[in-house]
């Protein structure tokens, strides 16, 4: 647990692992999941730039979820075969 932060390990990754089968079912690749994460993060930064702090925070949290999903999606057993 030295590498993982508490919130990341107990909150983000647990939800991300539940999202992975859904992402696989709709046919998203890990690269597409990463692209969605990037777009959400950039949108969150843009929202904060224009003083929409709550929207920016929500978009940033969603970006973190998708960022956790891309690695989990790649190593998910359903994706491998």
C-alpha cells in the first residue's frame, strides 16, 4: 500500500473494477478509455478556468475513475480472452 493512496485504493479502484465489465461489454478498448479520461480531465480544467468549481471537481473525479479503468480494463480476464 506504499504506492497507492488511501482514497485511490479504497474508493476509485473499487468503483473502476466494477465499471470494467461494462466498458468491455460496450466494446471500449483501453486506449479509448484513456482518451475519455483525458477529455474529462481537460474539460474539468476548462470548467475550473471559468469558475465552475463543482463541475470541474466532478469532471476531475470522473477522469480519475476512467484513468483507473484503463489499466484494469487491459488486465481484465474478459478482455484477454
